[in-house]
């Protein structure tokens, strides 16, 4: 019996390791593409559901899709209602694991063919360069999944001959509820609904459990993923907790509907298969059941997306600073999302800083109307968000470099506003005053008008002939004794202060544009 249990545990371990390797490799290969796909295909509810399902089926991890979705909501790049559609789609996409196991892992013995994949993948990971190393992870992970399934089948066949599961019948309300709880516990313990699903399907194919028991377990495993998401959202941002809440509401709702139709499903499958249904055919039926009740849940919940969003917002109101609401330490697991969140935070800081400095330019001597400490704190929080990110793909590295440039210029802009001595002579000369009015007009609530970029995306400074002319006027007026030396030097200080404001605002807008457009060139 110990040998059988060891085989089962080993099979689960191999399956989990394969899932982790394949998911990590696919996420890294996707790189910034995941961000672009979600941004492009979440304009309406149906496309959001399709995007969530497609991405999850591709990377074989609803957690990866959920994390990316949380990142978009946190970064302000995806509406919360759009995120709900992606979450619903992710639950549909994760049912692909059941089809993969039942159609390939149980129908055919491909463990022998999968072992060479493991070897080739490991070799690519060790000696490959660049993207080849991540392709190696995907191949090795894919192979290990089927080696794990084959090992699980051997273990489950041994359990079927030694363990009598009559104490856990699938018929009746309470036995089914108990099996649902067992299924949820399996997902929590394994930290993967895919591994729990594969274990159930191999147990069914090996005769260790019956069709009705497997169906109840799968319902519980589908609900159990909400516990994992809930644990991940503890201490996270409000958007992250709202997303986890919607995830729980959808999975529990879909599971409740599945539990209601379970007796009819079992009767139908037993009638269709009669006495000739093999274990593999029953596993295929369970995979179809898993997809069917998630699809039913999607049909019920997609029209209710606005109501779900309002409910989540009412249960979890956002009391954090609007400037830092995009930031979430959990986003650091997906560098592209962390960069996007920091960029949106710095965009908000720049807008507030410009709204603060414009009245100073329009009315000399006016103190800042906004406390600058929250702006400085938000800039530092954005810096911590992108500090030491483990970014490897060129597109994310380019965006990270642009984010660092943006951080520098926004920080300097805020510091210039906090410099009261630099603006002391704004009323000294009419020409200087007029120059301040021009700068105030150039700075709008969204930031300075960005300078044009060259063909290779480089920053091109805007010529400021007005500043050069004004500098000459001030020096000539001082030479002609029209103004004193101290007044002239003070006026030059103010002129340089305004030039610095323009410079940092224009540069900040330039790098914001690079982040928005996903420029792949390395920012300088």
C-alpha cells in the first residue's frame, strides 16, 4: 500500500512540476503580449470572456490570467467590469486541462513519447540562449505533465484494488456535499485545480471512484480555486480583493448550479454509456461536465456583470489615496504589470503637480494649493514598485527603462514646485511675467505637450527662443542700469526654474507616450 501511495504522490508531483514549468515558460515567452491582448480584447463583455478563456487555455493557468487581470485593473488600464469578463473566461479556459488529460493522457499512452520531450526541454534550458531557454521549459513541462498522468494511472489502478470507497457514495445530498468539500480541499492542498482535476480523472479511469463521485469532486475543485485566489488577495490592493471576490461569487454560483443538475447529469451519462462505458470515456464525460457548468455559469453571470461590479464595490470600498491606488506589491510577479501600474501612478502625480504649479505661474506669490508630501510619497511608492524587477524580455526591459526615466522627471518636477526661492521674482519684470503666462498655457492638466520624437524614438528638445531672448533682455536691462544686479540675478533664477519645469514636464510626457505605445526600443 505504501508503494501505491508513493506512486500516486509522485504522479501528482510530476504533474504539478510540469504545470509550473510549462506555465512559467509560456508566461515569459508571452512577455508583453499578454498585456497587449488583454488591453485590446476587453472592450466588451463577450470579448473579455473570450480573451480570458483563450489566454488561460494557452498558458494552462487561470492564476496567471487572474494576476494579469488584477494588474490591469490596478494599473488603471482595464475597467473593473472588463476584468469580471476576463475572470469568467479564465474559469472557462481552465477546463481545457480536463480535455487534455481525458483525450490525450488517458486515451493514449504517450508517456514514452513525452520522456524525450523532457530531455530535449532540459537540454534547451541548460545550453540554450534567449527565448530558447523558455521554449525548453515549455517542452520539459509539457512532457512531465504526461509522465505524471501515466504515473498517476499506475497508482490509481493499485488503489482501486485495495480501497473500497463505498463509504463515500456519490448518491444522496449529504454524501455529495461531503465530496464537494473533499474536492475543494484537494485544490487547496495541491494549490492547483488542474492537478486536482487530473487526479480525479485518473482515479475515475482506474476504477478507484465512480462517475457520480468524480462529478461531485470536480464541483468542489472548481470552488476550491476561490480559496487560493482569496489567500493571494490578503493584504493586496482593493482592486485585487474585488477581483478575488468576483472570482468567488462566480465559482460558487456555477458550482451551485452544477450541484443542482448533478443527479440528472449522472443519470444521463449512465444511460448514454450503459454498461459499456470505459473509464476513459467516463473521464471524457467529466471533462464535458466541467466545461458545461462553467459555460452555464458564464451565460448566467455575463449579463449581470454591472451588478456584480457594483456589489463588489459596495462590499469593498476603496479608502486608499487615489494617487497610489494602482500600486500592488503582488504585481511584481508580472513585471509588465508592475511597470504599467507605476506608469499610471506617475501620470496621476504629474497631473496633480501641474494643476498645483499653474496657479503659481498665473498668480505670483501664491502658495501651492496642494500638499506636496502626498505627491512625494506617491513617487517613492512608484519607485519601490519597479525596483529590482526580474524583467528579461526586451519589450518589458524597454518599458522598465522608460519608467525609470519617467520616475526621474516626475520626481524633479515635484521638487521644483517645492522650491519657493526659485519663483520669488516672478513679478519683477513684465516680460518675465508674460513668459510665466505662456508656460502656464503650455502646461495643461494632463501634462506638458510632449516634445516630438525622432525616427528612432529619441527625445527631441523643443527650441525655446523665448527663453533665450528673455535672458538677453534681462542682462541688457541690468547693463543699462534699468534694474539692479540682484534683481537681474533673481529674474534669471526664476527663468531657469521655469525652464526646468518645462524640461521635466516635456520629458515626462515623452516617456509616458513610450509606455502607452509599448515602444520596443531601449529608452535612453
